[in-house]
C-alpha cells in the first residue's frame, strides 16, 4: 500500500512539472515519503519507566531472548505439480521449483540481491532528508 502511494506521489510530482522546471516537494509530502526515525531519548528502555525511574522487569523467569539474524531469507517457490497436473504421489522429481530468494536487511528488501526500491523514490527521500523533512 505504501509503495503504491509513493509511486503515485512521485509520478504526480514529475508529470505536473515542465521539463526545465525545478521540482519542489512539500514538507507534508516528505513526511509521507520518509520513514520516521524516533529520537534516541524516546525509544523503549528496559528497566526504566517514562520518567527514568528504575522498575522491576515484567519477566518473572528472565524470559528467553531471541536474537534475529542480520539478514532474513525467504525462498520463493512454485509448485509445478499443480501447474502441470502431476499426481501427488509421484516420487520421480521434486514438486517445487525455486524462482528466487527474497532477503530482508534492515528496512530494505531485495530479490536475488537486487534492491526492490524505485530509484526516483530513493532520490526524493534523500532530498527530503537533506532539507530536514524527516
């Protein structure tokens, strides 16, 4: 949903300006375009309340901490068995074909190591950040 809105915003800006004109983007558009990054003093801090006073942890037994990997890989597969009507009990082949791998690194998504980002949107985000509209 966000990507479709960003593409529509980019196209409306580009199509409404003459080829030689300087393109202007409003603070409101930048706020819709750029991901919000909260200041360090407003992020959650374990063991401290909103006033900075220490509080007891909610985990009675200490809990388990799950460490997420830096990169998350998602294989994209097609069931060729469904596409070609091959019986489910066939043991002659693997019924899946790997189309590619999607990887997630931070806030960026890649397909086969190619970023899934529109270059124009990236340029607009950088312009917004340069002007302090984030």
